[in-house]
C-alpha cells in the first residue's frame, strides 16, 4: 500500500515553528545588534539584496552561506557568533562573543561590522544596540553602575524572568550612535535564558523604533488634516446657508474627499504596521515578567509614560483621518442629493414650459389650418368658377351668382379633405 501523500507545505510550515531559536549566551559576553531598513516601501524591497549583503559579510570570514531563500542564518565569524534574521520591513544582525572589555560599551566592539560593509548596506540603520552581559554583582553595585552608565532621568532597571537577571538601560543614543543595555544574570541563570533576555530586549527596541515611524507619519499629517478639517467645516456651513452654488461646492467637496482618501491609502500600511509593532512591544515586555528593583522605574512604566502616548497619537490620527473622510463622503452625498433635487425641479419646470409651448404650437397649428382652408378654398372656388362659367348661359345666371352658389360646397369639401389628411397623419 503506497504511503499517504504529504501536503507540499507540511514540512516547511512545521520547520517555521523552530526557525528562529534563541541564541545561547554565556556570562560575561558582549552583544552588538544592528537593524537595517530601506527608507521607502521596505515591505516590497528586493530581498535578494539582503542576502547578498549578508554573504558579503560571511565571505570576509570564510563562513558558510545561508540556504537559497533563507530568512534566518547563524554562522561563526572569527571569534564572534552571528545571527541574521530577515523580517517584513527590516533585517537584523546580532553578533555576540564571550568576555567583556575593560571599557563598558566600547564603540570599538561595533567594528565587527566593517565600515565599508556598513556603507554598502541596502537600507538605513533603524537601530543599533550594544549589550554588556556580566554576572550580577551586589545590589549596591548594580545601582552604582546603572547611575554611571545611563542617564538618571531615563534609566530603567528591573528584575526579569522571576528574578533570573537584572536589566538596565535608558533608551538614549550615545555619542557613538548606539543604544546601550546592561544585563546582570544570576550565577544559576543558563545561557539559553540569557539569550532570551537579550533577544527580547533587541526585539523591544527594534519594534519600538519601527512603531515610532508611524508617530512621525501621524505628526506630519496633522497640519494637513487640520487644514482640511477647517476647509470642510467652512464648506458645510456654506452648503447649509446656500451662499455658494451647489455645483461649485460639490466640486470642492469632491477634491477634499479625494485628497483625504489618498492620504488614508498612503498611510494605511504604516498605521497598520504601527499597531502591530505596538502590540509586539507590549507582548515582549510582558514576557519579561518584570518586578521592581531598588525603586527604579520598570520597562513597562517607561513604555507607558514615554511610548504609549505616541501610539495613542497614531491611533487618534488614524481615527481622525477616517472620521474626516466619512464626513466628506456624507457631505458629498447630501450635496449630490440637493443637486439632484434642484435638477429635478429644473427638469419639471422645463417639461412644463415645453408643454406650454406644445399647446401654443397646437393652437397655432389649428389657426394655420383654418387659414389654410380659407386660402385653399379661395383658389378652389376660383378654379371651379372658371370651370363652370360656360353654364352661366345655359342656366341664365350671372358669373357672380354661380361663384356664390359653389363657394360653400367647395369650402366644405376643402375642410373635409384637410381634416381627413390630419387624421391620417395622427
């Protein structure tokens, strides 16, 4: 009996569940993270450029290439381990190595990415982050290091994963152009758990940066939306007062509606992506299972105070744009109804005028027919008189008397003939 046939996507879809394993990182170690995004239409980019850029870096170290069409890859480059991932809008590079330098967050650690290789990247840096992972010292030392390494008013310090480690950061870009995070795992925390902590912090920072692109779009649209809102309100007031011709107002209203629809279409993907990235940030923060540490603000509190208002602004702008487009659409429908009613009234008046003209034409036609009967009768009587003049001698009557005798019969015959012709035409 032949074996059952597998669906062609069974194995690829199953393997996708295990496609992006967490890296295993020991303590101490140094981690450098980079995310690259094309500035425009990144979701439609040529993804082969991402693979070519990766293979260029791998070739510098003689590392093996990824499989054709791969969306993730891990390889050893020198003394570092590289993890590469391709996402919908960006690609990420995570490079980690054992040990830490004497200088915390040394910009030289980022030189694992050659300058000329960075310059040839198929996109722009959306974020770059440096991690310093070292064994958890005493609480007083953690507090001192957090205050030395990070900006006090922005610093975030919390215990994560049921107290397995302490994380610290400030979400600020240092003079070298990187964000910085410190991870202090407990002695019993395994390498897999350390890797999960670092990767989730990378994801939080990347998704936060990607979500803020929607905030930038919303802030750029706000002046235009406000101007269109004012213009739409003015048109609706003019439409209510009837101070402007309906056709002119309708043309302006259609222009505003078209502009709003175009803005909504251009912003739909970005606003939708922002909502998705916002949800991912919240999910990744919750997965860390934070607890307060030494009175510092937690990551969740920082996001609530600094990140969440920007996301509410994006949602408000998206809703405002949608509401304004609906208002313009409804106003256009009302104005079109008014124009249709006015045109219907004009058509009725035109039809009434045409009826009056037709009635006048009919009356004129009857008048003309009467005159025609008179004119035809005149010539018919004359012709008949000429034809009957020889009878005047036989009947011993004058020509005038003969003409008088035949006038009424001739007129009657002409009138009957005209009436019959008119009936045939109708």
